[in-house]
C-alpha cells in the first residue's frame, strides 16, 4: 500500500461521533510513521519563513528499527522555512541521541518534561506525535493549555493522541516500557476546542481494544 495510509469509509471503533473524522487506515506501525511524515510535509508548506517549531519528544527521530517501528525523521521533513526546531524529550538517552543527530543543525534538544517545563515561547507550529498519551488526563489537559500559550495566533498544532471511545484506560504500552494513557476521545476533542479550532481530524490506526490513533490538526484562534 502507499506509505502513509489510505482513506476508507470505515466507521470509528465505538462510534465516536460529533466530529468530521476521516478514517485513514494504516496497516501497521511503520505506515503510521510514514503517515506522520506526510503530515509534517503538509504543515511545512504552511509555515512562514524563519519559523520556530516545537516537536515534542525525540522518539520518531532516534528510536531505531525496533518492534515494527523505524526511525522517521519528522524534524527533517519540516522544510526550509524552519529556522529553529525545539525538541523536548524527558529521557536522557533519547535526548542525547537527538542532540548528537542534529548537532550541526539549528535544533535545540531539551532534556525536560513537558508537564513541568515553563518558558515564554512563541512557536509557528507544534507537533505532538503521541507524547500527550504518556501523561494522565489531568496533566495532559494542562499541557494542551501550554501548547495554546506557546503558539502564535493562527499557528497550527498537529497532535496524534491515542484515544478511546469509552472510558479512559491506562497501562503498559506492550512494545513500550512507559506507562501509556488512552484518553477519552470526546473529552480530548472538547478540551482541544477550548483553545483551538479543529481543522482536520483523521483516525489513523486502530489498536486492539478499540484504541485509535487520531491525528488532529488545529489552529490557535
Ligand atoms: C513512544 S513515544 C511517542 C510516540 C511517537 N512520537 C510516535 O510517533 O509514535 C513517547 C516519547 O515521549 C517521551 N515522553 C513521554 N512523556 C514525556 C514528557 N512528559 N515530556 C517529554 N517527553 C516525554 C518518551 O520518552 C518517548 O520518547
């Protein structure tokens, strides 16, 4: 299949409704990563010259080819309009690897925790590819508020949470050592809409048990 998924008319698990959600069915985790690359390129063309962007976590760039994943340089796809890229990654090894990887480029890798980091940034775009799914809902809610504060007016947020149509769940990710959270889709979308205008939402990958990876493109008002 075409890397990056194909559109289908399939209904979302659990009948999540209330939004116009396009189902993009990726067959495996690699395809999900390619889908993210495509989304990065789509956002890249919207960026003004000399942009500063935030890509949360360094997973996609440094994970290596493990457990069905492969390294996909999302940061490398953001295009020539980007002057400065910031990455925030709370694991020492991943932050270090990202620093090494981008040492000759204008990429600032902060080993820090999104939940606690405080700064007066103004970004032209933020990419959160499931980092938000590694924190409980109370903390995730606050991080979404931070994204709003850190984005310039009109700037895009590209976010890919793991959501469930039913009760929020949490547990080990299976292939990931971290504890992960699948937030309730309705609550998540409602929270996003407190701050952002949703431009596009696509369900990308259905996990076991009705958990979906969503992709939501939103704009600061
Ligand atoms: C498995 S990855 C996310 C998925 C990946 N971006 C993708 O495209 O599938 C989670 C990454 O976020 C990092 N992370 C989790 N919580 C974080 C936080 N609060 N602050 C910064 N980094 C965090 C983890 O160390 C890990 O590298």
